[in-house]
C-alpha cells in the first residue's frame, strides 16, 4: 500500500514540475517579444511591376495595363538586423480584380549601408484586372517579427502605401463579347482518342486540349471546347484540370480540357476547328492560335440507320402505296374504257401497222383541230412535205412520231390551250369562253378552204 502511495507522489511531483517549467518558458518568451517602434528602423515599401514586364515601374504616374494582364505588387520589408518569424500579408480585396499570392516564399538578400548590413525581404502578390477602369490597391497590413540589438524579438504590423493603376482593352479588334487572355508564350496542343479503330454509331471520340502560358492564371484562360451537340454526336464534358505554378520567378499556368463525343449516326462526322485569342504582353499585339478540326468516317448500325432515315422510309412507303393504288385504279379503269390515244398510236407505230397509224392520227387531228385535212394544220413547206409523205408508202416511225407531236402539242396559243383543256366542273364560265375560241378557230379554217 505504501508503495502505491509513493508512486502517486512521484507522478504528481513530475506533473507539477512540468507545469512550472511551461509557465516560466511562456513568461520568458512573452517578455522577449515586444512591439515595433521607430528605433527598430524597420521600413516597408511597395510598387507595381512595369507594364512592359520590367522588374520595377520607375514612372511616378499610374501605370496602364491590359485587361487580364498580370500585375505584380511588390512588398519589401527592410531591417538592419534579421527576421526571426514568418511574415504575414493580409488578403487584398479589390472589386473586379483577382488578387493571389502565388509565390509563398520571399526573396531574401542583404546590402551594406555605411558599414551596417541591412536585410531585405521581398514579397510578390499578383493582380489580374477583369474589366476596364481605374483601380486602387488599398493599404495592406504586413505582420513582421525581427530581432533587437540587445536581445529578444520584436513584432508589429506595417501598412503599405496605396497603389493606383488603369486597365484598358488592349486592341480595337476585341469587344465585350470576345474571349481572350493576356500573357506570354502561349501554346495549345490537342489529342484525339477513339474507342475503336473502326468507328461505328455508339462509339466515342475523346478530344483533349492543353493550353499553356506564362503570366496568367489557369482560371482566366477561356474555355475553348464548346458544349455543342448535333444530330451526329452528343457532347459530354470532363472536369477541367487547372494548374498554376511558379518556377524561378516565372509564373506558369496550364489548363486541360477534355470532352467525349458519343457518335449517334453513321457517315462523315466533322468536328470544328478551335481558336485561342491572346494578347502578347511582350510584343504588345493580338495573336491567334488555331487548332484544326478533324473528320471521321463512321459506320452505321441497324438501329442508327433506321433512326437517321426513318422519315425517308415513311415517305418512300407512302409513295409506294400511292403509286400502287394509282396503278390498280388505272388497270381497273382501262378494263372498261379504251386505252389512251397516244398509247395505241405508239403501239401501232412500233408494230408498223400504218393503216391503224393513219386512222388514229386523223382521229386526233379532227379532235384537236376540227379538220380532216392534214395539210391545213400548217402552211410551212416542211409540214406540207411531211403531210404528203404520210399518204405514201414511205411512211416511217420518225415521220409518224413527228406528226403526232405536232398535232398533239398546242400551236395556236390560247385557242389551242382552250381546245385541249376542259375544266367543265371547276370553271363553267371559262368553259364558255373556250367554246367561243374553238368556234372562231373553226370559222377561220372554213374561210381558208
């Protein structure tokens, strides 16, 4: 029992000693961290990068940048001693400006002034204006901690001076509806991946585009592949991959887009070309990168073929049924009615039954021109010669066809048209006018005789 009590006393003593040491350590540490004052000589200065990508903007005027152009806000803290804690920069918020501290490490260097070594700590914050206008970077709080000459550390908050700049649309070729990005050294690559070497309806094609550039953000690069679907394919977008990095003072960005085209029909499927418009901040000019589109040959499946041509199939079936119905009606009609005159005439000509040919021709002549004299139809020498030859044994198929066409076709303008057309049921008044013209034509033939 006594041994257990001794163990408890030892444990309680250890805990008590640990608490006392923690209190002493905290108190000593608190006593060494004080607030900055003028005697500490810690200073801060800030400036904006030059619009032409120089490290410093030496002009005292408010610089002018392009919309979406990267602007670097430099914040430099200087002390005659050294930094003993991490420097913290408060977030910067400006309307219509994207602000991001991409480089989490500061640039540290020293210099000698009058025999004293001064330590510099330079930070960078990138700004990207999204619209035209005048902007102000507000005073920004910077928390620092440095050593003191005698002993201990001192911390405090310094505030930067406000900075002003202007953003403009860099080219007259751009407007509010244009999509572009500002930066340097842009490049675009694309890859095509087919689910099968021999494509058919139902297969998929994946198109992947990778855009790389400097001095921009991946989120600011416009989306190049539009989500458009057609009757030939459906488009399904994959999540975009955005990557922003910093290497040896250069800010690099990469955007990767990928879409899957699911083929719906067979045939030739064409995908459009893609353009990236960007403002080159080095050359100060607008540039365009074009990626060519591509075409693929797709085979039909039975379901896709029916899906694509079902309308034509319906029209074809309706037309076939209508044609069959018409043929049946014609067959039934001509079972109780005589065959058309032109059909009987052609049949007689092909069989060289010249007696039947002459009978049919004169019958048509009487019906069309109200006369039985072939030569009275036309006074030209060619017609007179053909009419005379038709009465002899030198009659031919060519001659018979030529005479039939001449007699059957309208030759006397409106009067012939009225003789051939018989709209009795539809236009009764016009039918009277037709008979009047026919009678006048008959009288003219009688006068000639």
